[in-house]
C-alpha cells in the first residue's frame, strides 16, 4: 500500500468490486459478445490465449477491475489470478498509476519527440539492473526481442541464435520454431508463414540439459544465447543449480552474447529481476509487461558499448512511432516507484503461502501434483513426476487442468486460460484468504484424465 493512498488498492471501493461469495456459471452477455466478435476478430479475440480454448470453454468478457478483483460483463466477480498476463503487479486501477496516467494524458498522449519521463525511466531501470547501462524503449516485447536479436547479430557478425525448447519470446518469425529430432537441432517452422530459412537460423536445445547445450555451443557459431532466466511460458521451470552460470560461461568462451528475456521475470521475481535473484548478468536484457505499468511498452538494454550500436548513435536500425510513449512511461514510473524491498518481501510471502496451500489442498484431495513457485510466479503441474523441461511439461494431465480451471471460475477465481499464473504485489487479507479457500474447494471435482501434448496447457498457473 502506498503511504499516501487512502485505502489498500486490494480493497474494493464502494459500489465497485466486492469479494465473490457464491458459485457462478451464467455468462449470457459474454456469449452474445463472443458471437459478435467471431464475425469481426480472428477467433473472436485479439490474442489467442484469451479464447480460453485450452480449458474447454468460450472466453469471458471483462468489464472492470480494481485491486485483486475483476468483474465480467454479466456482473460476475472474480479474484484475478491472471493480472493481464503480467503487467499489473500492483493490481487493477491502482490509484497512483491512474493519477500518473491521467496527468500525463492531460499534457498530451504522444509527441513523436523526446520527453523527460523517458530519461527518468531509463535511469530507474539502470539503477535496478546494473547490466543495463543504456536502453531503448519499444511498444511490445516481440518488438524488443526482434531488435535485440538484430543487435546481437550485428555485434558478433554471426547469424544463429540458440533458444530453449518450450520458451516463447514473442512472435518473431525466427523464434516461432520448434525442435526437430535429436537433442540440439536447428529449428523447423512452428507456424505457417514462417520460412524454413528463418527457422533454420534458430538452434533449439532442451532446457536444463547441460550436455545438449554444451554440444550446441561447440557445433554452432552463435550470435546469441537467448533464455528466460526464469522460464515461465511452459509453466514455471526454474534453472537447475549451475545452469545459468553455464550459459554465462559458454557465452564468454564462444563469443556469443548472452540475452536474458526478462519480459515476465523483470521487476517481478526481484527488484532487479532474475539476474539479481541468481547473480548471473547477461549482455543484453529484454524487458516488458511491468516496464509499461499496464500500458503497451517494452524495452531492451545492455552495456553502453553494445547499445551505442543502435541508431542514431550507431548503425543498427530500429525505430518506433510510439516508443517511449509519455503515458506508458508515466504508468511505468508510478509502478516501479512502489516496488521497494518491502513490497517484494510481501510478494514472496504471498506466493509462498498460496503455493503451500495448493500443495496441501492437492494432497488432501488425493491428487499428486508438482507446485513450482518464485516470488510473484507459480505453476501447478498436473503431473506425478518432477518437471524440469518442456518434454516433462508436455506429459501433464490436460483434462484435469481444464476441469480445475472451469471449477475455479464457478467459485469466483479467474485462472489463466493457458499456462500462466501471476500474483500482484498486495492482496487484501480477505481476498487472499478467500482465494485460498476457493482454491482448496476447486480440487474436489478434478479427478484424473488423459495426458496432453500442448505445452501451453501443461500447467495451471504461471
């Protein structure tokens, strides 16, 4: 809670969101909107994960949110376990963020010219992440990733990029690649429209497989080793001890640049992201989600030597009409300004309490699961076996996952319609306790089902 705010942003203001205390199950307005949307938007949504097909239902259309809760167009209320897929670490409609956004918008929404806020945000990021001496803002994580790869190729004079199986780094053509046969392979297209040439420029290796990684770095001249230091798109699968250090070591030995995609983990698992948490520094960092404070913004950064290759300082071109948009910058500064040491202690405690609660609830229900957590991130894998990579995640019980998530919705908890679950920084005591209680009740109808093959559905929360 901000020292200057009148109430905890996790509490519902009068007449807005209240805690759910009844089963749900009727969504006529959402069904009507979805029918109209199908005629106008591909799949009825503007991003595939919102379709909720992974849990066997149609999407729920949201009308408003405040703090830890959201309300749909039919008036149903939920504790939100998605938080817009990551940006809203302070929760919905935080008063300080709204005030900053309104003040910035009143001065002008965009200028196509430099503003003071851009300098202040760069200073704030650099202070938190020492490996980022300079940064360039973009409007999306995909754009930041694309630009980072271009810079790495220019700096090294090489073409190939190594990524890990199950990782998602945006819809960049070359990174929409999947592994062929073997442990360390050059990619094949994972989507129509991705050329074989683009996919072949990507080498794909299993996560947490030191032998396969070492073999790939010996075999290929790599421009970049690209990794989520906290993989979360396949579900939260932390690096095994020494693995991130191995990435750093091999990058140094082979002349590749180590690139950390901290779009999800940045400013979430710690004040300085995963690189602060683990003490392994990359050459380049990709940022998104929280760095926009809930508005469309992302960034990439690194050493002054590398970043001065970016135009107009250098010869590597990248530009964007809305890069460094003053409204998004204001939201980012307001958000980062409230993420101090005490905030991360509360976030870690909240995450740990929920993870322990889920383990206990599953045990009481006779369901063997794997619960992985780090501050602000948690995954429940419906698997009896440990999950250490993408292949393990693919074997999880998807039918049980879907039933569980549908039951959560009926109990007034909004889960990820795919593999994601994020925690906001502050939860009102009642909302947090109520969510844990509903989480316990949600295990009762889950049962057992068949294994699945889609990694995006292989776990419940991230």
